[in-house]
C-alpha cells in the first residue's frame, strides 16, 4: 500500500515542493574574492575549486575523476620538503599541467592529465600553502594504501585545521535557515499527504508551498532556494557553481560519508550549500513512474511540469541542494 510508506518516513521527511519566486539578484558570483589571508581561506578555496575532482569522499574505485588531494600532497612532499618549493611546484603544475612536470605518473595514466583551467594564482598559492601547513581531509583507505607502498607515515603532516568562530557561526546559521524552512514545508506537505493523499499534496507543492519558503526568506533576511541538476520546476535549475557542489555532495552521499555544508564568504555575504536527500516518501512524486509514482499522479505531474526532470530517483539520493545567501555574521576575532 502506498500509504504505508508514509508512516515510516515521517521522521525523515525533508521538505519538498516549491521555491520562492525567482529574483534577478542571483547572478553567479565571481569565483572567490581575495579576502584576508586566513587559514580558512585556503581550505574553503580548495574545497570549492579542487574538490570537484580531488574530493576525499569519492569512493576509491567508484566514479572518482581525480586522486584525492591528500595523494597529491603526499607525492609532492616526497619531492619537495621545503614549504616554498612545495608551493611553487604545485602552482607550476596547476598553471600548466604537463606530463614532464608530473609527480604522479600513475594518476595521469588512470585519470588522464589534469585539464588546464584558469585559477587565479594567488588562490592556488593559498591552497598550496594550506595543503603544506595543515593536515587535510583524507579518505579512509588512503593511509594503508600509502603505507603499503611507501612506508612513510608523515605524508599528511601539518597542523590540525581549526575553524574560525565566524565560519562556525555562519555554518550554524545556514543550517538553521535550511532546517527551519524544511520543517515548515515538510510539516505542511506531510499533513496534506496524510489527510488528503499524494495528489492533493502535489497540488500543494505546485501552488502553495512557495509563499511559505518566501516568508521564511523574509523572516530570516536570507535568500533561500532549493535548486537541482534535474529540476522539476525549470526555475530551480542549479547554476554552474551549484552544479559543482551537487556533484561533490553526490560523491559524499553515495560513498556513505558524513556530509558537511559548503560555505563561501564574499563581500560580506555567506553563500551556503547543503544537500537535500531523498527518502522513500519522496518517491511518491520523484521515484520511477509506475513503480513508485501512480499513473494518476504521473499524469498530473506531466501536465503541471511538461519539462519535469525530477523523476527516476531512489532513496538516499541527492535530489538537489539548499542554496542560501545571507549576511556574514560579525567576525569574533
Ligand atoms: C576537472 C578536474 C580537476 C580539477 C577541478 C582540479 N584537478 Fe588537479 N588533477 C586532476 C587530475 C585528473 C589529476 C591526476 C592526473 C595528473 O596528475 O595530471 C590531477 C592532479 C593534480 C596535481 C598533481 C599533478 C601531477 O601529476 O604531479 C596537482 C598538484 C593538482 N591536481 C592540483 C590541483 C589544484 C590545486 C586544484 C584546485 C585549484 C585542482 N588540481 C583542481 C583533475 C583536476
Ligand atoms: C506530493 C508530491 C511530492 C513529494 C512527496 C515530494 N515532492 Fe519534491 N517536488 C514536488 C513538486 C510538485 C515540485 C516542484 C515545485 C515547484 O514548482 O517549485 C518539487 C520540487 C522539489 C525540489 C526543488 C527542485 C525541483 O526539482 O524543482 C526539491 C529539491 C524536492 N522537490 C525534493 C523533494 C524531497 C527531498 C522529497 C522527499 C522528502 C520530495 N521532494 C517529496 C512534488 C513532491
């Protein structure tokens, strides 16, 4: 029975439904501004610019598209023990990747040469300095993999990364906005499904949820959006930056790793991203037609959203992300 799904998913109910209306202030921001050279900058820059391919969370043999960053660090530390030499070597490679500069023949063989991309030099410097100065996140398998081959346990040496209070504050605020909005929308959606069924809930999502999201935005003085790589409502199409973060989250979620929000601060604004993951309840409207979605619901969906791309999901998949922008909390340092 379709409705038995609902009771077991009550606790996992994430919101769904509609987004606030589109506004024009959603220009894709320029990649990271030059802010003060603080620790968190190098870390955040690395996560934003390099984790698309160097993510520590992607499975070892799965859909990895590049070596985890700790592998890069380990190989470069082997050849360059001095900070400046290490940083320069990384910068030189990123500036123009080539086979004669490689320290990682195996990776080149497996993944192909790193594609040349335009990264601002001062940002790559910060990333490389961060990699040298701090322990960076590494996948569980890496240690034994490296130790078996090299027997050197200092491959990820450095200070333990500290998070600044401002960063912690921003992260908590972003999570608060996302979870409160999810609660409000989820409560209404769930109530409608329980009392009136999936079709009525669909009408609710289509017509009534966005004023709620909107009022949450007003309430928090934040711009709260849900966006997707496969949107139902074309207004919820993710932009390039958001698409990259969706890929990062997908890799983390499918590897079963814990997921942290991604934050970027720029001109006094915090850009906050966090995944929205499916549970079985969502499949009533986002699952496989026939198998999860009744023909009647599917028909209404096709009428309301002729360009619907948001079907075919299973449970525990990244359906989209929260993309929230708000004023940075005051720095405490
Ligand atoms: C589009 C995917 C992609 C992105 C984004 C990316 N890399 Fe890479 N990178 C790769 C691949 C694939 C390899 C392995 C092949 C190779 O070594 O060229 C690699 C290897 C490297 C290496 C080792 C090169 C060698 O062979 O000695 C360094 C250093 C590096 N990346 C730095 C970075 C930094 C820093 C960033 C972020 C600013 C970054 N990469 C972003 C794909 C990427
Ligand atoms: C009753 C049907 C229904 C259920 C159940 C449902 N959704 Fe949706 N969902 C919709 C509709 C309709 C939209 C499009 C709303 C709009 O027009 O903005 C949508 C949109 C979304 C969006 C915005 C991106 C997009 O595709 O437009 C996300 C993210 C989302 N749903 C996630 C979920 C998750 C996660 C669940 C389960 C917790 C879920 N939904 C359950 C009907 C549903």
